[in-house]
């Protein structure tokens, strides 16, 4: 066994310092790989820290409330000798800014008759809660009114995990056990392997289930003749690679077509929290990228409304490489406003993608197929083989109706067919 230092990780591109909000483990505790053990924060962001290592927490070097520079050792861990020392942590962050105060992050649970509003007082409370406390509140049905009753023992009266647990003890003793969906017992036969989900896959599963249950999904499909787009890429791909040191893909061209369509129909670039619609000024376009373990994650390119095809290709390539190498930054995956999912690269013709809250729509790209297509030439109709792609737009029917969805898809189609 050997002892290694765990440094304070970098939260954002411009962040140089952060403070320890809460230690969730104490010296001597065993920490599993991907287990949450601390919360750090700045004036804008709280980030949960999950361990990349399995081992024992030996010593806490930075106390709660103390602010230190990025890279400063915050604790030590005893790990196996074979472990290669990296950053030692995985960050999962929750923003604390004006938009999160409007509850555009995951809302706290409220009962059907709970009329608590986000007044300045309880908005301040929401911004003061760590991700751990927010999650515990949601899981245990605590409203903002409940949280205001808790006496926080953290810095400046901040509510800690232990405070919530103490508040819940009398409830658990005096109330009947709530209905909990029965966990299916999986029967493992000889030769079969039962593996627990990774932390990231669990988060993906939870988010997808919440989105599917809470958003009334509708999907509209549209076929697009991409023969000209295919020819454009074929004619320009070698020159594009030589001049820009990055490959030109169909996805880059279609992302540009989507961005231009969003400029015409900006409602598709919105966030919704069940009560208020926030039309976002900037287009932060999400796309799927592969992680080292084979899972997919959705980072985004920021301010895409200002980008050329070259800019899009370079940024997608750079972010995709960071994802593949496990080097994504928290800023890469936050604040997505619209997502494009290229499921066609795996062979599917179309699909019904799930919207990621608080977004209101997601677009899936199908595989490019050769089809018989009616072409009008010199006022005559001919049937010719053409390259065709099916677009699948899933949208929140509370915000986007069928007419708007069709207009948006038609605008994308026009952009794609006129390359």
C-alpha cells in the first residue's frame, strides 16, 4: 500500500481557488471507486467529488470552509501500490447562479398542495444548498418550507448532510414506510456475470428516467435529400483536412444547418421548468461523445451561433478527444440548450430520442441511405437514386406544437439541401 495526495480539482476554466464545502468521509473511512466523498465550491458552483481510487482516507488537510488554490492537496489516501496517481477525483457540479435560483436545475420535491414560491428569501436558501443536500431533499420529499426549519451547522449556517439526516430521523420513526418500487432480483446462472453500473451510467439512467416520466414527448420525422450535401463533403474533405488539420464530417455540416434553423425558430433553444420558459440567448449545441469506458456523454460547443463550419469541426474534434481521454472539464458538459444525436453512425435509420431536461427538444440523425426519389427536371418528374437521411425531432409538447416542430424541421431540411 502507498499514500497519495488528492489535489483540489479545477472546477472551471477561469477558476483558480475553491473552498471545501463539506467532507462526507472522515479519516479511517474506506472509499470505494466512484464514491462521493466531498463537496467543494466557489461563489458560482458547487461540485461533488467522486473518488477515482479505492482506498482509505488517511488525513484531511483542508478544513471545511477553508479556501485553497487549485492543485493544493486537500487530503491523503492509502491505495494499492499498483495505482497510478492522477487527479484522483471526478467532478459532478451544480450551478448556483441567477438561472438556478429560478429553479432551472432539478427542482426540489413539492407535494401536490405545496404552494411554496421562490421568494428572495428561499431563493437564497436554494443557492446555499450543496448538491448532496439538494439530492437528499428531493429523495425524501422535503419542500423549501421544510428546509427553512433545519438549523445548519456548516459555515455561516449552511445545511450539511448530517443536518438533513438529523431532521429526517423523527419523520422516519413516526411515519409509515412510503411505497418504494420493488427492486427486481436478477437470477444469475452459471457462466453469467452480474456487474454494477458505473457512477456515470447510473446518473445517465436516473436523468433519462426523470426526463421520460416528466416530459410529454412527441417525435416528428422528416426525410431529407442530402445528395448535394454528400457531394459537397466529398469535393471538399481533402482540402478541408489539409487547411484545418481536422476531418470534415456530415455531422459538422448538419450541426451548422441546425444552428441556422434555431436562429429562425429560437423557441427550440429554450429551457423549461414546468412553470416558466427561458429562451436562451446563446446556442450551446450538445452532441454525443465516447468516454474511455465506452459510455456516451453529451458535451456541447458554446455560443454556436457565432461559429463557422471550420469552428464547429475543430471544437467538436477537440472536445471529443478530451472525452475519449477522460479529460472533459465541467464547463464542457453544462448549459446545453439543444442536442443533436447522430445515431445514424451506428446504422439506425431513425429513432425517438429522449429530451434532457430542462431542454425542450432533441434531434436524431439517421443513417444516409440510397433511395428512389422523384426529381423534377425541366418540368418533368424523374425517379432517380438519391442519398436520403431521416431526421427525428423529439420535443416537449407543452412548449412545442406539431406546427412549430414541422416548420423547424423544414428549415433544417432547406439548409441541408442547399449546400
